[in-house]
């Protein structure tokens, strides 16, 4: 038994003519007016003319960018975080899922092939409710008052292939590839963010170490002052008020030390979490000094923004949304599917695979929804809205990047000057304390003057630690803003629908 569909030359001619059509619109990166130079650029940088609008066509973050700080302990922590940080692990898992989605969408470009095998037992004829003869199986049916009972076997293969006339399948592939590229850039952004967070947490912890050491040294000095004041009181040359003031100062500094130690412990816990460890399994020995920050170049090229993975990810999501608009529009056009079936069908299993039982069919089919209550129109409008949203998100990401660079350029520059001023303030406060101490021992000033001078020195030295920490934070954040490097890296990486991941 054979069946054959009618083949119309008109259908094949129409398919050939329509195969070159596509509902996909050519992709254009959203336009954004970028200033010729940063507001906080130095005059030398502006005159050099290097502040050209950035073209975020690649995302490249250099390996080990934190080595600019020259801290070996930080280097070891970053290496440990590379395998333990769970934010990075989450982004890596999302990338694998996006790459699997690419493979899934690409499967639509190829035919599907399946196989079938079955056996059916049926009854036909006879009066309703009549008692039938019991069938004992076999390849032929038995008849009785209940009708005919028969068994049929089948074995076959079937294939189908949807021709991508309107770019629906290829548009889906392009969208999934762009999304996978965005996920790859998200992974780079997550890695950069984690590295910057580890760097800053480590610096804050070292600043807390410096504060603890300073307060411990100060307590030793205050203890000597308290003893001296007690001796002077017993000798009758100091009042009980002087003793009380010295003791209050000593106790107040003890409280500050406890607070600094608590802050240090909390920062150590935060660092453990960033490394992917429970706090109980991690400890960092105290004692290391705050490293000096690397010098920020006077001239930074705006090309550095091209290296930011968050900008690249936002741009790829615009490309994905643009492809989805074409996919939605393709639903207004008919789907042409080529299908073929071949196999064997018969009543006897023993000679099922034989020429008389062969059947096959081959032919195209067109499917088009004539009325859907506006669902396709709504889908196109939703896709266009998603495209507008992705474009606005991309523009906002670029604007935010520009703001971050501006903020940290001015902050790093200002804190460098502030640190120098604060160093001078510490020196002046210490000199004043030395003079007041000599005057107090000579009996020319009250102990209150000594307390005031000591408090000023402690405050100035703690402020210097804070300024150094904030300056390191500003430089670290600026490095994160420019994707970890002061100079643009090598040639642009691969872009476009064929670049699944970088």
C-alpha cells in the first residue's frame, strides 16, 4: 500500500522566491552623544586631543590587574577567589545556560528525524452491546456477533524541515547568540566586580590593622601620661582633676581600640565570604601595611570604556532584542514545512518488512494563522518595547560609566592632595604635643593643654589612615571603571552573531 502527495510546481517556485526574504532589520548600535573629553580631564589631556568618543565594541579585562598595587598577600587572595567566589560561579553557570540555548536554537536550522513502531488491536462492525467472540491474538481477526477484531503492526521513519523563509529561525539563533555574548560579558563583569570588592575589603582590613596598631601605641603613651600625672598628684604638683582627665582619656581610647578590633573582625568575615569560605575557615594575620596606590596617569583615553564588560553586555542585549523584533514579525507570514514519512504497515508481524507493506509520503505544507485576536500584533509591539528598553539601558550604562570615571578621577586627584596636607597636619600636631609636654613638665601649662594636644595628634593620625584608605579605594574603583588598565588593550575581539563567547 503506497500513498503519494501531489507536487505543485507553483509551491516550489513560491518557496524559491520567498527564501531570500527576511523580517530581520539591520542592527544599528543605539546612538549616544559622548563629550569630546571628560569634565575632570587635566588641561594637558584635553590639549592632547585623546578624549574621543568610545566605541564599546569589545570587553577586555587584563589578567591580574590588581598587581598594580604591589601587594603579595592581595595577589594570593585573588588567586583563591578565582575558584571560590560564588558570584563568579553564578555568572559562569548562566553563561553555560546561554550557550546551551544557542545550541538549542541552532537545531531549528536542521531537519528533524524520528522513528515510530506500534501495534494496534481494534474491532469493527457488530451490534452495540452484543457479546463478542473472544479474540485469541494472532495476525488475523476473528468474526462473530460483536464484529471483526484485528491486529495491525507498523514500523517507520518520519522527517520534517521548516524552511526559514522569513528569518524566524535564524533570528532566534541571532538573538540567542547575542544573549550568550552578553552572558559572557556578564561573567567578565562579575569577575571584575568580585576582584575589585576583594581588593577594597582587603585595603579596609589593612586600614583597620593600622588603626588598631595606632590605638595600641597611643594607649601605651596615655598609660605613661596617667602614671606621670598620678606621681605629680602624690607630689602635690597636680590636681585630682588632672588625674581624672588622664584616666578618662585612657579609657576613651580603650573603647576606640575595641571598636577598631570589632571592625577588623567584621572585615575579615566579609573577605572570607568573598573568597567562598565560611568565616571560621579563614583568618588573615595582622601587621601588613597599607600599600601605596599606583599613580593615576594624567591622560586617560576614553577608549578605556570600550573594555568595560558591562557596556559590552548591554550593547549585546540591544542586538538580541533587535533580532527578537524580526522573530515576532515573522509570525505574520506562513510557515513552510517539508515532511516525509516511510515505513511498513501490515497485519502480520512475521512478514511486516516486505514490499507489499511499504508505504511512503512526501510533500510540503503551509501553515498561516488567519485570526488570533491581535496576539501577533501585541507580540511585535512587546518586542519593540523590549528593544527600546534595551537601548535605553545601554545608553544609561554608558552614562553611568562616564559618571563613575569622572567621580573617581576627581576623587583620586583630590585625595592625593589631601593626603599630603594630612601628613603635614600630623607633623604639626606632633610638634605641638612635644612643646606642650615640655611646658607641662616645667609647670607652665595645665594638664588640659596636654590632653588637647594628645587628642589632636591621635585624631590627625587616624585621619591620615582614613585618607590613605579612601585614596586606595578611589584608585581601585577607577581601575574597575576602566576595566583594570590605564592603557587600551590589543585589537578588538570578535563581535557579531558568530561570536558566542569570549
